[in-house]
């Protein structure tokens, strides 16, 4: 007979005998009982409570006795479970990383038909300028030079500003010091995209004439002017338009397509001329 089943049989037998005794002595055959019977019932209630407690203790004791030899096995199984959970977490991270890299490489393959590109990994950020500058693991040895554009499948990231032999720094377009020649895709209204001070999740399109037919929800892309950024790279969409106090120009608020807070891998355009 298995140990678990034996424990259940012993406990059940104890409870059955206790229940039968209580039923026999306390059966409500009549409404009135004598003082002696009442005293007997009160005493029996304490005995019943003690029997229940004793039964529970016996059950715990028997379980402990029969599981004593299996404690090492249980500990090993629990350790294996913890290890498997850790491995599952690692495999999920590998899966997400592979999916991200696959999308990046697919985009690079399409983009590479016109431009020479290099995939790079974000290896550091400036804590004091989190949304201004990032550092990549590619440098002069990989053909990277200053003023090269940096993109991801979602859109424009920024441009290279400093280069060492095996790394480079990139100024993000969210930096208020940046400036990107751009235009509203539907109305063809030109302007310059700049970062917004203390608003890292917003950009602005400035130097728009008050008479230019620009509208909310228009897509904003690079204009190709200025010889740094190729034409047509997505930047974001217009979410608000306001007139400047001078009354001569308008400013459009842009929601960027790129999640600058979670950049991991990017693409550097190492040649700004169409590939031959």
C-alpha cells in the first residue's frame, strides 16, 4: 500500500471512531436532558476537540515520517525548477533579441540597395544627457566617420559627432542642439526639426511660414537638404500646430516614431551617396 494512502486510511479510521462515539452519546432523542447528561456532553466536547487536534498532529507526524527520506529528492526537484525558470527567462530574451535583429537586418537589406550601411550596438549613454548622446560599438576601423546618419526601421535617430578607432558618439535628434532639414510629407511644407528642451519625447518643426498649408497628423520626413541626412527618412507625425508670438511663423509639435528610451541596435549610413 502506498504511504500516502496508508496515512489517509489511519486518519479516516480515527475520525470515524470519534464521530460514532460522539453521535452515540449526544444523539438528540429528546428535548430535555438531565444535569448529569449535560455535564457529560460538556466534558465530551473537550474530549472531541482534543481528539481532533490529536488527529491533525498524527497526520502531520505521519507525513513528516514518510517524507523524511524524500527531503533530498524534493530539494533537488525544487532546485531544478528554479534553474528551468531561469533558462526559460534567458530563452525568451534570446527570442526577443533575435526577432529585433531580424527586423533590423531585413530593413538593412532593403536600405542597403541604395546606401552602404553598418549595424551597430548601443553600448553606453551619458547619464546627464540621456536623450542627447549615445555611444555605439563601431568606429574608424569599421569605416565610420563624423556626420554619418544613424537610423532604425522606425525612423531617424541622429548623426555621428565623434569617432574613435572602435566606437563613436551619436547626437540624437531629440537634442535641442540638433537640426534636421525636413518637410511635411503631404503638404510638402519645409522646416527644420529640433529637439525640445525638457521634453525628450517630443520634437518640433520650426521656421514654418504662417501661410504654409501644414496640418495635424501629417508625416514628417527628412528633406535631403544639408548633405547629411538622405531624403525621405521618417521622423514622426505632427500632433499640434501653434503660431509664434511674432505672427510671422508657425511651429509644429512632432511625436517621433523612434523610441529613443529603448535603443539597442541601430544602422549607420556609412555612405551618403547612392550605391552603384
